[in-house]
C-alpha cells in the first residue's frame, strides 16, 4: 500500500513537472525568454519570412458554481509549438511576449463576460458558449491586426504604440487578471 501511495505521489509530481515543461501559464511576474521557444521553425511558404511564432491556448475548464455556469480560464504559452529563428533579438522577443499578453487580455475579457452573465443570473449555457466563441474569434483577429500593423514588430514606433495600448487594456481589466490558482488544475 505504501509503495502504491509513493508511486502515485511520484506520478503526480512527474505529471505536473511534465506539464510545466510543455506550457507556461501567463503571469505578470514572468516574461518569456528565447529558451521557452522549444518548437522547430515552420518552413512552409506561409511562414518562410517569419523569424518567430508564439503558440498559445486559452484553456477553459467548465464548472457549475452555485447553480450557475462558470469557467476557469487559463492563458497558456505552448513551448513545444513556439519557435524562433533569431535568439538574439530582444525587440523580437518583446513582440512575441506581447502576443502572449494579448492572450491574457482576452482571458480577462472572458472572465469579465462570464462574471457579468453570472451577476445577471444567466443560467443558459448557450449564452456562455457564445461569449467564449466570440472572444476566441476576436482574439484571433486582434493577433492578426497586431502583426499586420507592426509588421511583426519591425516598425518600432507602431510597436511602441501597441505596447502602450496593450498595457492600458490589461490595466483596465486588472480585476480579472490570471492568478496562480487558474493554472494549478
């Protein structure tokens, strides 16, 4: 019995370590480094001119709390799918960090929307699903707009404008920021 318990503890520790090896939850105290980009650069024609790519996920765990739908929303950087061809450019790394910050921004928007639905005592799961689907579409469009306007971070003064814009938007939704408990499960 003791051996089984020890094996279970070892597996849980291994599984949590293995998960952190493959992904990073957004935190205001952690900034990406080039060591976090473990993926192999994409060589398809649509990526041939890109120097880096940030893969992300907005994980959503559905729950029922006090009879109402709810979600644990996690902004996650995917290490094995993110890649770079240039590990020297600090500006490029900063641009990629902003992609991750945008994921956090939309996680906050989702949390705010879920909170609003719950405050209005909405129980229909479809309303929550629509909110999530709309937010995911908006996130993709925002990421594309960010890359297009900054030309993947190449235009310095526009990148600076976007840095300020994203920071302001994150501050405006500070109440809904990721907390460590979001990523523990």
